[in-house]
């Protein structure tokens, strides 16, 4: 996605556990409502792959 930072330009951000939980809920909603999946397009979705990876990293932070 254009404008998205990659690993070389990553930033550290401090978030409270409740903020991380909110982000996890948002990512779950995003993954459940993927436009590509809804359009019936087969194959991997880069945005969904990134969202899943981010969700896993955030979940580790709060032990979810």
C-alpha cells in the first residue's frame, strides 16, 4: 500500500492495553469485511496478509 511504512522506516509507539484491544477489534473487522474477498476474487490479499501479521504482533503485546 502506498505510504505505508516498511520495516526500514518503522516507528515505535507506546499504547495502553485497552488501545491495543481496540486496534485488534478493528483489524478483526477489517479482515472480516475484506472487499476483495467480498467481490469473490481468489488468491491472497496483500492488505489482509499485512493486517493478519500486525494483529499477531499486537496480540503478543497483550498476551491475547
